[in-house]
C-alpha cells in the first residue's frame, strides 16, 4: 500500500471487500494499525491467498458433486449409452454419478441412496430387459423392502408405441418405487423409438426438480465430447451390396437371405466384433408410397415440415417416415378415437373417412427407424465386409399381402452394387469368451447368425475351446442354413458336437429345447466344466422354453430345488456365462 495513492487504495479495498462473503475469515485484528478500508482490503487479499493454499494442499481438486446413482435396463444398448451421457451431464449440474445395470443392485441397496435416476427399456411384451429382470422381479415381489422418503428418484422409459404394453417395464418400476416409499421428483416419461426429444425433456425436469437443485454440489465444467464413431445412427456409412443369396430352399415356408455388404472405405470407424449388430436404414417400397398417395389424393410434390426440416412429401414417405405403424400420435393427428388392434396406416387411409392434407398426413406418421441385425460374419474371416442372415417378413392381413420394410428391401429391392446406410451397434456382453472356454450355442432359424460369426472367429483364432451348436427349423431339406459350412466345421473338429432339430420332419415336433433336455446330463457336465451358454432368436417362445429347460437341467442333474436352479442360472448370467441375443 502506498500513502501517496489513497484513492486507488480505497477503491481497490472496497472492490475486494465487496467480493468477500460474510463468513470470510478475519486475518487482520481490529486493533492493527490500519484504517477500516485498509483492514478490509487486507482481509480480502489474505482470504484469497488462504483459499489458494488450501486448494494446493488438497492437490487442487474441485469440490465433489453430490452422489447420484444412475441405473439402466438395456437390450440393444440405447439405455446404457443414454445413462453414460447422463453421467457426464450430471457433473455440470453438481452431481458425481455412478452408472450400473439394474441387475447390478438389489432393491435393498437403494435405501442408502438419496438421488436416483433410472433409464429402462421395455422388451418383448412388456418385459424388462435381460440385465434388469432380476431387479424387476425383486422390486415387484411382495417382500420387497420399504424405501425411505429420502430416496429422490425419477424414471425414463424407452419403448415402442406399436406394442400394447408400451413402456410397461419402466412404468412398473416407477410406480413400485413410490409404493415402497421413495419420492418421485419428476414424472415418468415414456419415450418412443425416436426418443431424443422426450429424453432431453425428462433429463431437464429431473435435474430442475427442487430435490435435485437444492442438493446439488459444485458444478464441474462439461467433459470434452467423446470423438465417438464417425458412423452412427444419425450418420450412417453407405455400404454397397455385394451378395444377396437365398439360403432357404424350395418348399420352405420362409425366405431367408444371406446378405454381404462391402465396408470398403469405412476403415476403423466400422470395426466390429463377432456378436455385434448392424444397424440398417431401409427405404420404403415405392409401390406402398404410391398407394398412400392415391388413398389421400396427394401428388407427392407437396412440401411438409419434419422435425429435421422441410422435405418433399414423396421423398419423406420413401426414406423418412414409417408407413406401417399406427401409434397414439397417429390417432391424435388424424382426430381418430381409436383403430383396430391390427390396423396399419394404409387401412386407416383407405377407409374413406379421412381427408388429410400433406402436413396432416406427415404429422400422423412416426419417423422411420433403422433395423438392427445380428452380424453373421467374423471380421477376421471377412475383412472389409459384413454379413447378415435375414428372413423376409411376409404375411397376410385382412386378405392383403403385407411385408416387412427392411427385410424385403435388402432381399428384393436393393440391387447389387446399390448403397444402403449402415452403422455398427456394439454389443455390451454378447461377445465370445476366452479361447479355451467351452461354448454352447443355441440358435434355431436365423438365430444361427451370431454363431456363424462366433465359429468363424474361433476358427480364425485357432481357439481351443470346445463348441456345441444347437440348430434347427422346420425341414432339413430346405431350412438347413449354412449346411456346407456347418458340415465342414464338423469334419475339421471345430464343432465338437452338433444337435439338429427339425420340427416338421417326423411324427413328433422336435425343437432345440427338446434336444437340450435329451442331452441334459452332458449339458450339465459342460456347465460344470466352465462352459458358457449363448442363445439367439425368438424371445417369447424359443428363448423362454430354452431357459425353462436349462433350469430343469440344473435342478435335475445338480440335484437342487427349482428355486436354487433358477438362482444358479442367474449366477451364470451375472458372470456373463449365460447370454441372450433375443428379439
């Protein structure tokens, strides 16, 4: 301080003094030889120096945010990815978050939690996902523990509004937490397939709730954005069709195609592992687009406003909008009270009672979504390529032939050399175990897809683990997919054992679960020797029947009660020795 510049000193002292908090420590005694302004200035200066020294002594670490638990139930990976992004966002709102699958905790663990966010997908007909099933069952049980009111929570669900049990798993978890005593801080939000906007609104509502804002700790700067893959759902890679070959033979009730796509030019950004899935952006059938235009009296040249911006109606119907699924949004936009359970968009439009302009038509259609297919190739065996095994979806409805969008686009409308938008969807757990681990694979029909990839990968690696494949379909003569390759693996010894089930070739129907039960003693022996079990295919029937059979095998050959057998299978799942890729 200089007595020669009293005005500068006083102004600086006042500025520092005003910046002090009322609880700032006092370093300069009242009887020290300074006037009040000088004393205030020095106290402010020394307070700042003290804070700097304290920060240095603690390693310069910022104050920790308030603890937050984020749990997810995810089947395809969306909820898991959203939860990890949520953790990063939580830091900017003053929370230090941990992320885990729902099955990684028990309901009783929640008693020690004060702030909880859950992102849970609904799978199948209202079921929780595989990594949320145990938690869900325990939470819904009559003896589920009471939860404290200090547990502040909110739940967001991901689902598909074309299903009657839309977002049921998430709604059940939300309602049950309240029943058990926890405090809901933001209302449940059930997202549809295009979940981005609804998820963002839920996230804001949760963090803006009084319980969260009052408890928030020190906010941290946003983490640097992950580079992430160059190609994703929003930015697909344009792959070219190399091969489209029918696998099912004459006389088959199904049309199953082997599809090969070139990833040339994609490089490391399209790297995948055996067990991953490929997202495919389909294009609607031009004939179906014309049928909708004819039913509405529109030309297709009209402009419409989509969430992503303006577009010509015909182009939007071809590449941007779902032409099949009737949702609550459809009924609202078209002022309909209800619709038949199995009605599709064209059925509503040809009824004659609707008069829609182009924008009203577009407003009633949900965005077209990519389809995920299990990859059926090993990148080591087919570098620069990705293979798919796809059954064309075809059926009759109200006397009219109907068909799936993506399966028939790849099977009949995409020509050789044609381009299709794709991206890799990494699987969290459905990957090969160590090379020496015995492997039991159960995949009838197109469920063979990831196991073809597994076996190609094990062959390329020279893996020593034994391999047992359960496969089948209706008829051996026309439904034996990849027969030559499977028989070659049998001859080479890569396939230790193959169990084939043909349900329509004999007087009695034989399924993969039938053969599984018949080989129960050996299956149990493989499990005791450390084998891992993988299932791919239909979730509601085949996979459920296989799981019941596995429980019976463990109970019978392990000589334990049914409840203990179920617990042992759950332990295998927790150890990633029992995995499912089901749909």
